[in-house]
C-alpha cells in the first residue's frame, strides 16, 4: 500500500496454528491466491451464490478493542475499515472471493470490471448497472460515483488511498493539480460522465491496474447533497446491503438492513443478519474470552483482534473450539530492509540473506502460531506467486556460507529497532554477529519508526519493515517498494532506497501490460531483484487466527487482505 500500508495495515492478530478446522474443513496455511478478471458480464450479475446452511435474521456482533479509524469510504484504508465498508459501501469493481484463495474481479456497481477502450490502458470506461440505489431509494448513476472520486481530492479528507487521484493528476501532488473545494460542480481532469450510465477515465500514462484500484471503497458513490465533509466519517450514506442506524464513536456501531439494496445487482454480498454490531472497547484477551464463553449475544460474535498468544494453548487444547476457529496466511509480509544507499556492497547484502535465522526470529516474534517463513519479496497471497530461495541457508541460516561470501570482511552495521521490539533486535544482533557482522543496535520510538525510516537520509543500515498490498498483484508490491524514481526526501515507501535503471525499465514494461498477463512477470522480477541486487531479506508472513461463537457462520479470511470478511456472514438459528 502506498505510504499508508505499513502504517495502517498492521496485523494485530498474534497467533495461529499450522492447520485447524473451520466447520470441519481443514484450512491449509500454504494456500496461494489465484485470480482472474471476469470477462463474461454474467460473472458481475447478482445475486451472489447462496452460502450453504445460511439462515436469515439475528444480530452478528464484531468485538474489537479500538474504533475503526474511518467510515467515510473515501478515507477507509485500515484492515478493519476495509472489511467493514463493503457492508454499506459499494465500489465500481469488487473481488468475488471463495475464501480459499480463488479471486475473481467483477463489476460491483459497474456491469463489468471495465473496458480498456484503446487497449493501451490509458482510457477506461465503466457502465453502471440498472437498479442500483442509495439507502433513500434514489438511483446511483455515474454522476454520484464520479463525485465520490472527486471528493477524494479534498486535502481535508486524509487517510484514504491515492492511486486514482495521482493517476488522474499524473502527479503525487494531486490536490495542487486540481482544487476540489473550488471546483465542486466539476470533475478532476481525466474523469468524465458522458451519460448517467457511463463513467470514463483518461490517463497520461498506461494505468492497467485501474480495475483493481477501483475495488477499494474510495470508488463508492455519494450524492453531492449528502456530502458532510469530514463529518461523513460519523454517518456514511449507504449504497450497500446495510445502513448505519447508530454510531457512538469508540463504543458501538450498528448497521441494519438497507431495504433499497437489490441482491439481483450484487455479485459478492448477502444480507443475512438483521443487524451487524461492532462493539468497541474490550482488549484482545477480553474480546476472545467473551467469544470463547459463547453466551448470549456473544454466541453470534467474532473477536476481531484474533486469538492472543496468552490464549492460544487454551483454544488449541479445547476440542469444542476446533470448529469455531479460522486460520490463514495473510498478505502481510515482513522483511529486513537494507538501506542500499549505505550498504552499497552487494556481497554484504547477499551475506545478510545467507546469515538470517528465520526460525529464531519467528520464535522470538511469537512462534509458528504467528508467522510462516518467507524467502520471496511477494507473499504467497499474491496472484502469480512463485516460491524460490535465492540464498538457501536452511531454517536457521548458514553463518559459514555468509562468512564465505564476506571473504574476510567484518561489516559494521547499524540496526534500527523500535523500542517496542528490543527482543527482536537482540535476536538479530546475536544471529548476524555469528556470521561475522558487527551490529550496533539503536532503538527508535515505536510511534516514530515508520516516519523516520521513510526519511531518505536516515542513519540506519538495516531495520525491520512490513508491507501488505492493496490488491493481490505484484504491481501493488514491487514497484511501490523498489522503483527508485519514486524516492524523495521523506515519506518513502521504497525504504531500501534502491534505484536500478534495468529494474525500473522492467517495472514500466510490466505495468503497461494487461493485468491478466502481469502475474507471471512479477514473479520473475521478484527473483531477479533478489538474485541480482538483494535489497532486503524476506523474513515471514503473518498468520491470522480467529475464534467465533457457535452461532456465527459464513465468516472467512479475505484472500485479499487477510482479515475476516463479513459479506457471507450469518447467524445460525
């Protein structure tokens, strides 16, 4: 995710197991994502396939410690927000997800996932479905969808993704290119609505990933008369199967059925429960214990903060809970970032890869209930993922091979570590010094680490980093993290400060391809970057582990974001 990903999309689940059961079925953590863009308009029609055994009625409760940062669809960019928004906000496109890794990008408000008009990804058209309506029964047209996108140019409405704004403006400084406040009656350059059913995007450069970017809630529609600016966070205007009927920020969010939502127009959502209620406040232990107790309304609840490490043995040791747990790998990938401005010697970067003790690091982090080792830049949740190990050294690393690569050098490196992660710093220091490195650990205030490491002239050689893509494509990972042309003074996503002309050219080549042809190319670039340049050390992917009540049905782990999805949720009667 652009600047916000490592910040906003930080997984809080702290435990998982290698395999568990969900309603009696084994869930394999090693699943990988497979995906297609629907070419048959029938795939974008509703209704969504019925969930076996699903029943209508009841209240589904989600328990979470903290409130959801934003509800305004144009500002939604946290995992909790991304999982909740589809209940009340429809987007131009959406992923049809089988919960096992198979993804199909379909039209949501649009009849299809878009038309690449000139086959060069510079001009895209989307036709709006008939019969789609807002919560007051008024029709959704191209005008309201375009207005929703236009308002995301408002600098007051911070926090959301910026892909479409930057692509339309052809600059990262999109809000200076077009002033929303001064032009509310018009649309940003490149965005037009030729008629009530058509919305058109025209770009200066090929933007082949537009259909994916439009699956984010930021493409949700809004009538201009319903725009309350920053206050829309408190009461969004629904286009989905539920509408917000009560909201006490930080305490409770209640959503009830939107009677104007038409299942026949929606290929991904259901409207099984009468209500969804988010209950905020309980810490992870308290939330999980409420669900484990399985009494009253909590029998139809899910603990959104996951199974805390303190409760893992209790949950795993209780046969009665087996059918009430869900586990899955997530797209959240951790790496040891190497500052290539400071560590210019390729052999040192390669030696770090041979030296790393992934098993030891995972043990300190929380064990196999938290993480699964990774040797690639892209996680297995990426469409087109190919497993490889450019520097095979076993689970615990190969210090002797690292010393061989160093050829007598004893590099002195500064390791930046968050002050909330000192045990990880100690483990890394001990691990790397066995391989001939001299490591100086310098702590960074945890709440400042992200911003500080994004500064180009920071004083660290290596540090722990994390990334989760906005959609399961290498396009949302590799160019964002390793295109050197994006490097600026601060606020960098390319925190390796890696800039290679040949790799940049490869990025341009693949980004100009049709998305359906990109997948295998990204896996080739992944391997090329690691084998030839080694700007980082892949470490592990986080693993999701959740417990729900005995009456909570239909929840699965999103193959896109790695968090519980509620589009199929129901209350067992």
